[in-house]
C-alpha cells in the first residue's frame, strides 16, 4: 500500500481512509524504505541477531553480593533511593528476567566480579569459577551468553589505587584478581558456548596533577602484562581494557587514559579497546573515534551510556550521540567487529524500567542506522551532491521507523512501545514494592 492509498483510502470509500491494520502499516512503511533501497527484512534480521550485553549492576546500584556488604568507592556513585532494589542474587535474576522479556533481540548478561553467588566470604584474589557456577547454570538454562568485568573499586585494598599503586602488595592483590577474573570468563564461555568478554577497568587516578605521571603508568602496564601473561582459550574468552579520562577523586590525572590503552592494545594484539560513552571530556564523543580506531584494530567494545556533564551513567536515550554511535558502526560495515554493551545505573527511578528503557533505545538507535539509505547517500556524497545528502538525511529522521520497531518487538515476543510500561507497573506492584 503506497502513499496515495494510505492518504485517500481504498476505492469506494469516498476518499475517507479506512482504519489501517498493523500489517498494512508495516507493509506501507516497508515499501517507503524500499523506495530508498533499504531492505527492511534484512535490517530486522541483522538487528535480531546482534547481541546486546545487558549489565547486571543497574538492578542493585552496583553494590553486588559480597558477604561483607556493599559500599561504593572508587568514584562510583548511584544516586536515588527508589523502592524495590534487588537485595539478593535471586531478586536480581528475577528482575533481569523481567527486563530481558521486555527487550527484543539477542541479549547477553554482563556481570561484575562482586556479583558472586556464595554464602561465605571470598577474597577478590581468591575468586574461582565455582563461585559463579549458579550464574552459568542460569544463563545456560535461558540461552543467554555472559560477559564479565574485574571489580577493582569498592574494596579496602583499592582505596589508594590498584594496578598502578606504588604499594607492591596492593598491586599483587589486584593482579591476582585480574588473573582469576580471566579464568572465570573462560569458564563462562565454555559453559554458554558464547565468547565471554572480560573487561578490565581501574579507578586509579589523582585529584591533583602528579609530579611523576610516568611511574604509575609504567606500573599499570607491568601489572597488565602479568595479568595477560597466562594464555587462555580465545574461543571462549577475550580481554578488553577500558580507559577513563577523569572521575570523582581523579579529576586531574588518570594513568589509564585513552592514549595509554590505545598504545597497549596496539602492542598486544587480541586485546580489545573499550570505548565508554561517559569516559571522555564533556564535549568529546566516542562516535567520532570508532571509524578511526577500526583502521588499526580488528575489534572494539562499546559501553553505551549517557553522561550529563560528567560520567554520570544516565539511562540511555534515543539521542543524537547514541544514534551517531550506531550509524558509525553500520556505515563502517563493522557490526561483526564491534561488541555492544550497556553501562548505566539510576537508583532514582524503577530500576527495571531504567534497564529496559535504555536497552530498547540502544536497539532503536541501531535499527535507525540499519534503516538509513546508506548506499543512496554514499552515491550522492561521491557525486558531490552535498545538498542531497543533507536533505535526505534530515528526511530520514521522520520516516516511520516506529512501525518497523513494533514489528521487531512482535517478532521477538516483546511488547511494543505504549504497552510495556503497563507490564512494568504490574511487576512493580506485584514484586518490587513488596521488598522491604
């Protein structure tokens, strides 16, 4: 059904349009995209099989389940006290399951090392796969992959730095933690038959500019060299290192800067570089870095977040930068080279709602990129038709993507927009608000 039929209605109606069914609306939208050379069915298939790694720490404000009790340090801050926070592993998994049921497409679950499921105290330098066995059982039962993260923050041994610390005992503690996390990631990959990404980020830094900025970076490099010295099965796990330019308490200096980690991954093939949307200066965006880095690196890991003036980890919106990140990936033809994970936490609103809203917006941004008439725009650009590119890009913003998104949700058994909020509110009343 083309534009004229949609506008004037079927023959014999006197020009009054009939009520359009969901199927008719989808076919109309699909035809509009086809006129620009976009294969909607192919876009939906690609969107569905592109995994999105959903972070566990949105559900409990990054506290984890160490028996000593959680206390956020190392520049990590979750603001708000909305009722219903997950307090146990079982509650977190229940909330994750609800969230995943509302997020269409292929998902993984991303764990931090402080989310072990064990009744007795375990030092972070003593973690083993058995402490996360129930997580692997849960993931296998639900057919989802697992990713993993070292947890250098929120620990007494990390109060004055970790891998770059001048204290050798502190470094050795965290080096051992890093080694054990890698083995847990390898275990996850073997159990789920999906490669587990083990991401490494340290909170190390200084409030004032140090006199000796080189020494901490050399210690950080040496620590990572030791952590990555053990060769593990690359079909089961892969390492990634994450930069950050500043943070609370490290406003002036961070040894693990973007340049440090770029140099490290270029010197150590097989290790991924992680770009977090909130880990750069307020006027700096990661979308501008993706194509440049893909010239030199085989793969990248993205942490999609939303900074508001600093690395505040707000819920992801369908905003300009999120859309541009996905456009960069798709335009580069790099969906098989870029892994996409989420990293935000908001304790001021319903936590499951935050999870789902951010994840759905991330997927919508990717859908918008897949529905862009890139081939047509590339031809215009090559022909020097700048006006055509500008106008066509702007007009693409008002194309009926929402109709295509609703079809995607239907295909994957998730409620469409305008419906999942009711589901969330029912869960909130029946489950979350009963937690005291």
